C-alpha cells in the first residue's frame, strides 16, 4: 500500500483573504491575551485598563464582523469552519452582547466587590467560544467551541464566590452541562460512526447521496446531538437547570447568558439542523416523527415557561422562565423554517431582537440590584416610575417588547416568526403560540403594575440612586434599538434573510 | 468485523464494566476513584488493542496521571475522612427510575447498533496497515494535527487558557486585584 | 305657505325662554323674575301661531274639497339608500282642526299660566317647556310621515315628563314624570314596530303615499291580513300609551302632579288625544282589520268604564278630572273602534274645550284655596269664586251630556254610532251609556262638593296652610307664592283676570262648540270627508226615530245620575254611611283597583330582581368567573409545574433522561 | 396641495405623538395647555378631510402608501372612506374636549398623562386610517398601551385589576386575529403569488365558505372575537364595566367614545368584506347576541348603584344596537350602525364627562350620594338632561336616528329579534331616567351636596360642543349620511348581499 | 482477520461503549456526592472516546482518533474547572451533597 499523503498543503496555508476573514477572532483572542497581561500589572488600574482592552477588542471585532455580514460564504480549514453572513451576523450579535454586558457589569462589579480582571477575560473567552460556535461546521470544532464558552460561563455564573446561591448555580450548571456535553458528544460519535465524517456539510452531502446511510444509529446520533442543543437552549424537558442558574448568576451574567449563550446554541443548532437534512424530505418516516417531537416540545416549552413565570415573584427568576417560553417560540420558528420562504431568517431575527430586549432588561436589573443581587423582587420595584423614571421607562419598553406588543422589536420579530410558521402550514402551532403569549402578557404587565401603579413601600430604597454612565449608555442603546427595529423592521428582516440564504 | 482478539477484548471490557459499576456503586469516593483508575487503564488497553497507540499512552498520562491525581487531591483537600463525605446515593425511587430509563436507552442503542451493522462498514484510507506503513499511529496523528485538524488543535489551546483562568478564578482562595492589593 | 312657522314660532319661544333661563335665570344670585316677560313671549308666540293656523284653515276652506291639502317640504331628514325621509309638514282638513285646538286652547292656557305661575321661581323654564310642548304637538299633527309624527309624539312625551316633574324636589312628582315617560315608551315600542311593519309592507312611511296605496283595492287585497292586524294592534299599543288606555293608562292620574295648566293643556286637551289623531289619520288602514277595530272598541269601552268607576271614589279634584279624562278618552277610542272616527275627532274637540275649562277651573279653585286639592275640604265656593263657579258649571253640564252643551253632541254621536253604526255593538253601547251615567254622577259629586253646600274649611288657617304646604317645595320654587305677602286678600278668593278670562272664553266654547257636529247636518263630518270617508247612507241599522229615542235615553240617564248624585251629596252624612256600607268596594275604587300594585308585582319587581341576579349572578358569577378561571387555571398549572423544580440536581437530570427516553422511544418507532 | 393631501393622514396620525414628544421638554405645569393646543390643531387639520372627501369619487381617498415590511408583504398604506372619515373626525373632535376636561382632575404626573393621551390619539387615528391589515393590527395593539397606563395610573381604587383585565381581554381577542391575517396573507400568496396584507388585496382572496367551521368561518371567528370583545358584545363585555368605572374621566371618555368603535369599525371594514359567506352564516348568531346585549345591558344597567357603571352597561346596550345593525346586512341597518357609533361617541362621552364633573366635586360616583342636584347645579342639570335624552334616543336627538335605522334594518333581516331588540327602547328609558331622577331630582338632603358649584366656564366649554352635536346630528343626519352612505354601500356590496330595499316597489312592478 | 482471530463484531464493541456510557450516566443521576458525579462524567466521556476509536478503526479513518485527542483535552480542562467549582462551593456550603444544595428552586 502506498504511503499515505496525510499532509494536504491547502490546510497549512491560509491566504491573506482568509486571514482577513478571521479578523474578529483575532481581535478577540488578542484582546483576551492582552487583558490577561495587563490585568496582572500591579501599577495599572486594572478595572479600567482591562475594560478598555476588552472594549477595544470587542469593538474592533464588531467593526470587522459588521463589514462581513454581506459577504459570500468562504470555507476555512477544509470546511471545518466557515465565514459567511450567518456567522458574521451572529458575531455581531455576540460581540454586541459582550460589549453591553461589560458596560452593564462595570458598576455592578464595584457594588459586589468583584472587580477582578478574570471576569472580563472569561467574558471575552466565552464570547470567542460563541463566535466559534456560530461559524464552526464540524462537530468536533463545535464541541470544542461549546466547551470554551461553557467553561468560561460556568465560572462566571459562580463568580460571586462567597455567595451560596452563585456557587450552587454554577455547580448545577456544570454538572448538568457536562452531562449534556457528553450526550452531545456521544451523538457526534454515532454520527461519525454512521457517516464517517464530522463535517456537517459533508454529512449532508453523504446522506443525500446515499440514503441508506440514515440508519437507526444515524438517527440516534442526530437526536442525541439535538438533545444536547436542546439542553443548551433549555427546551422543556431539558430546561430544569435554567431558572436556578439564571437566578444564582450575577445579574449581568444572567443577561449575557439569556442572550449570548442562547443565541450561540441556536446558531450552532441551526447549522446542525440543516446538516441533518431536516425538511428536505430525505427520510420521510422519521422526519415526520422528528417534527412531531419538536412540535410537542415547542408547545410544552412555551406553555410551561409561561405558566411558571406567572407564579414567580423574583424578577430574575421570572425572566428566566420567560426565557424558556421564548425558546419555545424559537422552536416554532425552527420547525417552520425548512418549509417557509424566509427560512431561518425569522429565527435569526428573533434571536437578535431577543438579545437586544432581554439584555436591556437585565442591564436595568443590574443597575437596580442591591448588594448580593437582592432587591429584585416585584415589590421592590414599587414606584420605580417615580424613583427612576427613565430606568422604569426603559424596562417598560423591554417588557412590552418581550410581551410582543407593538411598536416594539419583540412584536415585529415574533410575528415574523409566526408568519413563517403559517407558511409552513403550522396554523394550530401558531394559535397555541399566540395563546401562550397571551398568558405571558399578564406577568410582564404585572411588573409595570408595580413600577407605575403602586406607591413606593417603606422598605424600598427611596433615594434616587445614581445610574452609572456605562450602564445608562447600554440601556439607552437597547431602547433605541428595540424601538427602531420595532418601527422599521424591514431592514433587519432583509439582513437576516440574506444571512440565512446560503446556510 | 474488527480483527482484534475477542478474548483480550472481552477481558478488558469485563474489567472496564466492573470498574465502572464500582465507581458508581461504591459508597466511598476514594474507592470510586481507584476503580476509575483501573477503568482508565482498561480503556488504554482497548485503545492499544484497536491500534490507537498514541491514545493509549495519552489515556494513561492524562487520565490516570493528571485527572485522577487532581481528583485524589481534591478528595484530600475536602477532608474525605469526615463521615459526612459518604453521602451515598439518591432516593431509591429515583434510582429505580434512573435504572429503568438507562436500561431502556441502552436497549435502544444495542438494538440500533445491531440493526445498523451492515451499512456501518465504509472503507477509508487509514487502515491499520496503511497507518503502519506511513510511520505509525503517532506520526500520522501528529501530521494530521498540524494540517487537517489545525483549527481544533488551536482551539484547544484557547480552551485550556479559558480553563486555567476559570479554574484559578474560581478555586483560588484569594483573588488579587492589582489596584486594591491582596485581599 | 308659512306652515313651518306654526311649529317654528313656539320653538323660537322655547329657545328664547330656554336660553334666558339657562344663561341668566339659573345663575347663582340671579334676580328673581316674574312670569310676565317669559309668559308674554311664550303667549305671543303661540298666539301668532294660532293666527297662522286660522289663516291656513280659511285657506283650506276656500279650496275645493279634494284640494284641501297643504304640504311644505322643509329638508330631507334621513336618506339612506332607497329609504328617504323628508322633513315635511302637511295640513289637511283633519290636522287643521287639531292645529286650531292646540294653538287656540294653548293660547288661552298660556295666558292663564301667566297668572297661575305668577310667583314661580323659574317661569322661564316653565314657559320654555310649554312652548316646546306646543312645538312638539304641532309637529305631531302636522308631520307628513309617521316618523315625524313620532318625533312629535315623543317630543310631547318629553315635555309631559318635564312638566309633570316640574316641581322636581318632590320625589313623588318626579317619579310621576318618569312613570309617564316610561309608560309612553312601552307604547312607543309598539308604535316603532308598527312603523317597521308599515315600511316593510308599504315601502313608505309617508301619509300621502300610504293613503294613496290604501285607496287602491288591488293593493289592499294583496296585503297579508295578519300583518295588517299586527300593525294596527302595535300602533294601537302606542295609542294606549299616549292616550292613557288600558293597559297603560296608569300614568295619567299620577301626571296630575304637574302644574294645573299643564294638566289642562297636555293631559286633557291635546297630548292625550294624539292617539285619536293617529287612528283618524290612518283610519283607512285600521278599517282593514276588523279584529283590530274590535280590540280598539272594547279597550276603549272598558277604559271608559274602569276610569269612571275609579273617579267616583277620588277625593282629589285633579284626580277626579284625570280619571274623567281617561274615561272620555276611552269614549273616543270606542268611537274609533266602531268606525266613527269623525265622532271621535268631534269628541276630541269638545272635550278639549270643556275639560280644559274644568282643569283651569280646578286650577283656579286650587289657587284660591291655597293649594288645597281635596274636595272633601272644600264646599260652598260658589259665592267666594263666582266666575270660576259659573264657568265650572258650564263645564260640568257639558261633560254630563246635557243638551245643548258641547259634550252632549259629541257623546251622543259616539253612543249612536256604537249602537247603530256599521260596527255596532249593543253591549258596548250599554257600557257607554252606563259610563255616561257614572260620568254624570261623579262630576256632580265633585261639583257639588266643591261649590255647593257649606264650606268645610277654616278660612282663617288658609294662608298659613298654604304657606306650610308651600314649604314642601322649597322657597325658591313655590309655584303660587303666598298671597298674604303679595296681593289680594288672605283666605279664599277669586282668581285674577288673567286666569278668569280664559275660563270665560272656554266656557263659551263649551256651550257652542257642539254645534259644529249637529246630527245629520254635521259640518264637521263633512269637513273631514277628504280624510275620513263618511258612511254611506243606510249604513246605520236604526232610523232617525231610533236615533231620537236613544238621544232621549242618554239625556235621561245623565239627568237621572245628576239628580241621584245631587241628592246623595246634599246629605253628606248619608253618603258617608253608604260609603261604609260598601267599604270594600270603596277601598278598591279608592286604590284604583290596585292596578299599580299589580304592575309593580308582575312586571317591575320581577324584572328588577332578575336584573340584579343577572348582574351579580351571571356577569360577575359566571362570565367573570370563567374569564378569571382561565387565569386561575394557568396559575395552578404553573404552581403544579413549579413543584417539579425541586432544586435537586438529580431530579433535573432525571427530567433530562426522561425527555431522551420519551423522544427516542417515539423516534425509534419510526423504524419499526 | 397635492403633497399636502397625500400626506394628510400620516400627519393627522402622527402629529399628536410628535406634539407629545415635544411636550415632554416643557415644564410640567404648561404641558396641558400645549396638549390642548395640539389637539385643536389636529382637529382643524382633520376638517380638511371633510372638505376634501368626495363621496362620489374613489372608494378610498387620501391614499398614501410606502413599503414598510416587504418580508411580510406589509405596506404602510393609509386611506380613508366615508366611514373612517367620520370616526377620525369623532376622534379629533373628542380629543380637545378630553384634554380640557382633565385640567383640574389630573394633578399627578401631568406630563405623562397628556403624553399618553396624545399617544392614544395617534393609535386610534392610525387604526381608522390603516389600509393594511397588519398596520391596522399594529395600531390596534399599540392603542392598548396608553390606555392601560391611563387606567392603571390615574384610575380608581381597583384600577390595576381593571387595567389588567382590559389589556388582557383585548389582547387575547386580537391575537387570533393576527393569526388570521397571516393566514390570509399566505392564501394571497398561494392564489396570486405574493404575500400581501393589504386590505384591498385580501378582499380578492377566495376562501372556502360553506358551513360554520369552514376556512372562512374560522377566520371570521378569529376576527370577530377581536371585534366582539372590543365592541363589547355580550357575553364578552365584562371588562368594560370594570375598565370604565376605574378609568379616569378622560379614559372613560376615550374608551367609550372611540375605542369601542374600533370593534364596529373592524366588523364593517374587515370582517364583512373579507368573509362574506361566513358573515351570512353567522348573521343570526350575531343578531341574537346583539339583541341579548341590548336587553341584558339595559337590565343590568338599571340596577347599578354606581353612575359610571350604569353608563358603562348602557354602552353594552347601545353597542348591541350597532352589532345588530351591522349584521342586518342591509344598507339601512349598516348606515344606522355607523351613525350609532358616532352617536354613542358623542352622548356617552358627554355622560362620562358629567359624571366626572360630579366626581371631581364630590369624589363619589354612588348614585345614592346624590339627589336634588338640579337645585344647586341647574345648568348642569340642563346639560345632563340633554345627554340623557340623547342616550334614550328621543327623536330630534342623534340617538333616535341611529336606533331607528338600525331597528328598521334589523326588522327587515329578522323581525322576531328586532322585536326583542326594540324592547331596549323601553328599558333604555327606564335606567337613564331613573338615574336622572335619583341624581337630579328629589329633595336636596345630603348636606355635602348643598355647596356644589354649577358648571364652570371651562366645563361648559367642554360640554357645549357635545350637546350641540347631539341636536345637530338628530336634526340633520343627512349631513353625515351624504358622506358615508356610498362607502357603506360599497362595503356591503363586497359582502355580496344585494339587499331588497323596497319590496313593495318590486311587488308593484311585478304586478 | 484469520481463522485463529475471529475478531469482534463492531456492534458488540459499540454496545460495550453504550453500556459504559449509561453506567456513567446512571452514576451522574444516582450519586449525591458531586465528586463521584464528576467521575461519572469522566466515565461517560471515556465511553464516547472508545466509541470514536472503534468507529475510527472500522472506517479506517483517523478522524475518530483525532477527536479523542481533543476530547481528552476538553475533559482535562473540564475536570479542572469542575473541581475548582467544587472547592469554591465547598468553601461556602461546606458540603458536596447534591441533596443539600437546594437553595435555588421553584
């Protein structure tokens, strides 16, 4: 037998163009490394230097990514990674999330006495992981990216190290996350076993070419991978960890998780979903069943998330359950996507919008939270409209958006999503979705009731607290975007449509 | 049909299963840890049997060497002698449910493996003989690592960095904030 | 023509007085004004209106018979698709009589009111209402279509409501107004449905076109008889409301709570006769339904009888007159029911004269007696109030049916038609005759108790008494202020000239009014022929001799009743004894046969209670509970689902495993 | 001028919002004057709609259109016909009065209050001019937010419950409508090749309409649920009494004056032409519900101890007329309904304003607290009387014209139910007059009432336009019909029902 | 593949992996001691690794072995972080029993 030519030169050389495509990653990795260095230099005020370095990296990456949104697809590293509009879009999303979370964190960390460079560095690392998740096309790379993100986030969740709740949350997240990773990984192994490759485009190509590759093992593998993602996006019944973790995590990190982590998981989910040929009529018998399963999960997720959120009195926990409900809506979009003209665009748009509004809401909560993440119960918000008119106004906008009431972004995106489901002939799914969102209205509005329609109570902080500039900036940005996308959603729809066109 | 010795395989597999069960069912975490070491070793043997020599070595080095040491270290750090440390297993009902579910799932898997057997065979370039001819398992892996698998390889470095920073940030007794000095 | 000015002038009067009241008089601290100026404005307006009406009447008279019709189109009211409703006025030989009565009697009553309301606090309001009433009433009779008639119909109802409750601070009076309005509304319910039926079958609501269609036998034969009967009965339901017939008459006696001129104008002379006007107006339609005619006649007769019986036992002078009005209205409907529309209209006119006269006379008595209305506390007023006495005497004779006073002719016409007309019924005639006797009886009773015999009041206490009564209304709104402070003698006295002149005029009319309808030479019947076709010769089953006999019978009956009553009440003690002897009957009569109570128990109370049940039981108890139930179920589900969230990692992991098992099991089935 | 006309509707819709935005920069105490000035400006601008609208011209006028969300086939297209014109005028007419009426009653957070009022006006106007179903839905929902806050912040004791109930009732109803809109847009794509939510496009979509639960039937129900809740139609009316009672005066006025009209407007503009067969199928269902609403509303109103609640239930009754008029499916009934919407938008606000004025003086709405008020507030009594008469539909006032036409129309469609509905005429008088009597008549016994002041000049200015409108609308309804009649006819034509107007005429011809 | 060495059926190898994997999974779910849970996670990862290697051998493809290489790295980092978290938690909660860390619930 001939000597194996294992070294393909094309893998080793990256052209200048290809390097340029990796720009955002370089910015971020550079920033993370630099932050690690400046963070330990004793005579520098690490709070500001690390923040500055991180922001430079993020904004640099953001700028580069934003310019890449319109570009064509380019395969890198032999198809293990791709640089296309989709990844650029999500990169913008993640980098924006990171930037705004950092802004919201600045004061929060002072308040919690957690002002350590590690926080920022881990945030950067997890952002890198997210970015890679959105651009990886290979099951192993996706797994590694997922782990980069997860490991950093595990630590961030437990970052209030002296707080029992934070520790508990981190531990729970870690154990269940590790188990889910293992499940996902086993799924990858089975897929590899049945198709002989990790590269998801290649998997699609092979099963398209040779239908009998879709053995039971393949489907088991596919489902295990999907289940791994369903865990990450917290679909019922894989959602149990989420409320505890979100409640225990530092508030800015909760915001970061509800948006960034979730969007990253969805980005990878979409990539993988496409790769399994779902909706392409390759395996009608199983596909029908897969559809049924997702259908039931979507409905259960929307319903459970909303009804439990109804009973919550802690704002963070309530928003955690609402996150689950929103996952349900996104699943509706996933089910519909292959059959709708707009494809995954509504899902991408919903994720972007959800990121904006939820991040905004958590930014407000970060400002409001007392030491030790206290003061986030509903009655603590009594009379907020008088104490903090602008914060209350912003929170109101975000909540309206979350509830899907015009003219906010949440409305436009939710109905873009449901519209695609109608096209996929999922009328009853849509009906159930809107009924669930009617339930949701109640608990979102209840927050407004406390903010505007009740007088401050004796034990609520009465003084007009100072709102830190960075957080104020973050909130203002989010409000502006929520309204802008809500009133003129066409541009966002066009962008998302373009970025999902060549998945 | 994988042309390895069924006797050896069965032996090693038996040891592995036994150890795995020991890990899960032994009350004392120290016993679990030692069973785990044995399990790793058995796995290393199976890797070698399957021709993955480099992995067999790594298995011993990383798992049995590094990870297990870490575990033992932590056990000692946490004062494993305390009686509270043997907290045992969860509620019997939960256990029964878990057992049932796991057996069901196992049934699905075995059934699927059996059913999918035929189409699993798919010839690749890297047969054992070809790999040996190309300079052995380790060399081929090294070459692949820096060519085709360069991206994940680089990513693992980021992962390790993140892991280091994370582990330090979370486990270190006192974090240092340069400006505020040692806490 | 200047038809539009007939209703418009009172409307202008209303506007002037209304704004004067609203903008000046009711401002706090405004100077108390007398009734002179507003009264003068209002009277002038209605008088001018009367003059125009006269002019129109003579114009019509000058025209050939079949051209006695003036129409004036004002503007288009509602135009929707093919449904076009013109705001147009129309005067023909029927309505011209009504306009004359309304404006004529109206003028007199306006004049009278200046005196009667002389010391009222808000005369502007009073005269505004009065003018508004005249406007509405004129619209009613001049409207060229049913909706315009209805506009007036409801308009007079409104004014009646406002004027009955004029002294609103007395809850009972305010309630009486409301009762009137609502009873009328029940009637209007029928009226509206009747209109709809007419529209669906005739395609128009205009009198001209309806009459034209009804004149064509090829059209009338096609009409569904049931529908015609339904239409007629529904419209008649409207009449029973407005004209106080069974079952809706109950409001009229209560309506006496209003100022007496109002009772005279609205509740005797004009408004309550609008039902007759409508029947006469649509006589061609009603004549198509024998059933409806029978119902109308029977109801009319029964109402006449019932009201007359109640009137016997009433002690309030105005109540007696009110029941008498109801009774006389019953007569009119009886007339219409037997097809004698002309006789009905004739009685409307004569009744307007003598009943207005009697009401005004009663008003004068009340005025003179310082708000005393109980006839048992009067007596012997003959000498104290000579003018009132004489004029009242005329009214009494007229209503009792003694020739040659007006009431005799019209009443006799009705009885004759009932006995011998084309729809004759001997039974109804008997009722009518009996009612005539009762009428003569209770009128004599009232007359005697009021004017004859010896005074049963303490004249010295009168001023104080009046004053005390007056307090009930509050100082500002006392309608006939204490004369002690103002003018005239303390105690019982004759009313001022402003009040007596109308009495005299009406008395004269009550004497001569009957001559427009002398049997066989009836100018009225002839005049009305374009609207109400006369009976063909030989329609009557009894000849002229019979007619004369009947006439004598009824005169004798009336005279007998008068004599009996006179004799009874000359000796008050024996009357009392007689009353005791029939205590139960008397009690029932005094309580108006308990009709109000029966209505209360059968309609008002059940509906009220049902409504409370609907509100508390259905709205809050069922609908809201269902709605909130959805919320509650969601909450419960949430609470239930929450309990799974135990905080234990194991449970979370098991849920994960559970999800895997279930989904995989389902997926695996796809291969089997 | 051309440019002006083609942007007038946008201007009318968004000017209040922009005006309010500028107003937030002003000092707290001057905002009310600013808001009042703004509403007057908008009203004057809206008069141009009246002069510019030609009933003989195109069905929809003042059209403007721009691409908005091409992904959903949604355009920003506005337009107006005779029906919407009057409803817009009603909105712009009520707005200054509402603002003026709040001058004294609102002292807490004035700036937010007037901002929300103006924002609400934008939502309402937008809903009336939207020519795109999706755009309509956006305005429809956006309207809820200001109203929610108005009730929830400035409302009475149970304001939070009422605000929540209002919001969720309306929201739940409308969500299914949105699904139906999307479904229609998708059907348009299947039939014509492109997504479109434009109303005129959707009119063309053909759907299976046989039976109660056909495609049309279900879609119609989805729309009808939204509109029936808004109207509100029995038995979906229970949010209304709560919302009305708890809302501040201005909220009640707007709610009764304009928001309820959205339901009727939605029926005639959307549900009818889109689902003609389903409408015919469900005609009698809705006639029955409407008739029940009339009687039920009147009965329940009768026994209310609270003035506002009484007026609220009277709204249920009055809006029941609107429903039966619409579902009579003939031009008399439909025109009457549209007219009744305007009437109700004049007379009920007047009643609410007056209850509000009493409330400002006495801080109670309990009927039993009052009595004999006429003595101290004669002018007020006059105004109250006129509004009451309008409410009981006395001929000569606006109420009569509407009710007469509606009942006539309904009588042609279903005489039996029309009889039931006509009993509302009786009960309407009962509850209104009874309340009037208990509040205005009788002896002035309550000492607290003895010092009440009569209408101030400001209050008189608020009420006078409404009272004048009641009379004018009762006497010269043709002034209004002229501009709306053709529009109603055209919409009915789309429902495919050619009505038989003059049966006798036909019969005569046949003869 | 010859007479003396009949070889092993691939599905048997895979079933063996599955057995180990589910034992690990059961360990995660049954044990209350977090340390043992972490060990069970390692067992699961090892099972996956073996599966990869077996598939790699079967397909004559090096991809599986490469994956194992990376997974080992991930496992190492993961256990480092996991143990770090465990220590931090033990510092505040003074326990490693899952039944006792239930502050966050419902």
